[in-house]
């Protein structure tokens, strides 16, 4: 039997002790599928940390063992008999969502709420393996000029675009992004290319803010985690009537409270990540200012628009890539992503030999 190397979690809720790089069978190619030789796969900090801590995510016990990794790109090496839109040799990235098409929400044309939601790297084998089988309809040809590493970041761009679609942005709006991780920096780029009047990024890591200003031309404000009044006063000076939209990527309840104080009347708080312990400390202010909270999670059917934005340079993912590792060193890559405050996007290369590593900072 032909074998390949992959990152697998062996059992439901297994966590770090059940995660390993091992041999698994080479995938079979169905009639409507393609086989992708994975050249680059990006770590999703939130998802990979959840699995590392024994979280279940979208999975059920019967899904295991599972191959993780839902952000990836590679070369097509096989195509099924019914595939017409993709050919061998194409460079592709893959929309990880797999929808049933027949449930209540799919029939309402609301596929993101699919009751049988499938996702590569979650409850379907994903991209942290040398070869993966995917539906051809989910593959998108990578534009010339974009590397595999850049294209592997298409999925987070697509998730951020979903948030932009949902935030009800109007011409002339002022927008702040909380957090300068990969999602915050992608959101800042997307908002910069909308009808917003001004966008600013707030974060507590100066090196990331410096990169944001240098690479993307977006103004920044440093956050003191022990004294939020400092950045709130600066924002009040910049926006005397308050901000129209604030997007949170930090997951911090304290930053959410700060955001509500920085919003102007009719302001919208976009909750891009889960905020444990979120509360409204001043309900009268929240009520009198008629503030809104908008949730945004995941994406589907956004890859085409995202690749166009990346091709034109409206969104640049190359500056976000700080570390690259071999597949065999996945756990070191994960620890770097979780523990190094200067890391942004960490890429895993399934075709590299063990021990190969590149650091861009």
C-alpha cells in the first residue's frame, strides 16, 4: 500500500498526547475529486490551539483519526473522471467547506449555516499531509505571481471578508481593528480598500504595529494592557464622535468593554472571535448609544473574491509569514505560533525534510 506522512489526532478530545506525525495511506481519488500534493499549509492559531488542548471543534468521535489543517495550497497530481474545471499540474488552493446542499439552511441559500457542515482539517481530512483528496469544485487556481505560501492563507482572508460583508459598513465610516495578529492585519487591509474614511489598528505588540504601518500603511495605536485609558484617550482625540465600527480579534473581555466606550452613537461592534466572559459593564451607555453587536465566524464561497484581492495587492499575505517549518516539526511550529508574540502566520511544508526551518523576523 502506498503511504504518506501526515499530522493526525488519533482520538476524540485527545489533545497533544494524541497528536503525531505518522504514516497513513495515500488517498483515493473519487470521480469528482482531485488529489493535491500539498506544498504549503498554514496554521490557524485558534483552531490548532483548540485541538492541542483537547477540544472537539466540529468533530465527532467517529471522525477519528483525523488529519488537521484547513488552510493549504498545492499542485494537482490526479483528477477524477468527472473533473473538467481543473487539470493535472494546476496550482490550487482549496475552500475547506463542504456543504450538504439539502438541509433547511442550504435550501434557503444560507450554506454557512448548513446543518451537516463539513470542513477539511476539522471533521474531514485536511492539509497537514503530503497528499489530500478534495472536491474539484472547491479548488481555485492560484493566480500567477502568488506563491504557495501566500495562497495557503486564502482561507483566513475569506473568513475576514465574511466579517467585512457583515459589518454594514457605510461610506465615510471610521473603523478600528483590535489586535495585530494575522486576522487583525488582514481585516485592516480589507477595510482600507472599502469606502471607510479611516482605519486604525490597536494592539499591544509594537513590532506588529510597526509592520502594519510599514507594509500596509495603516495607522496604529499601542495598547497598554494594564491601562486602557491611554489608548481610549488617544482614540477620543482622533475620533471626537467615537468610532463607527470596531472589529475585535483579541477575544479579550476587557478589550470588548474598552471598545464599547470608544464607539460613537449607533456604533457596531464586530465580534470576530469568541470572547469568554464578555459583559456590558455600562448597560445605560450601551442602550443610550444604540450600540450593536455583530457576530462573524467562518466563511464559504469567498475564495474567488479573495484571490482577486490578493492578486491585485489589496491584500498581501507574504508580509504576515514569519516562520516556516517542515511537516515533521509540526509541534515545534505550533509551539512557535502559540508562544512567540512576534509570530503571525506560521507555514508548514509537507514536502520538506525534517529539521528545515526558515524564520523571517
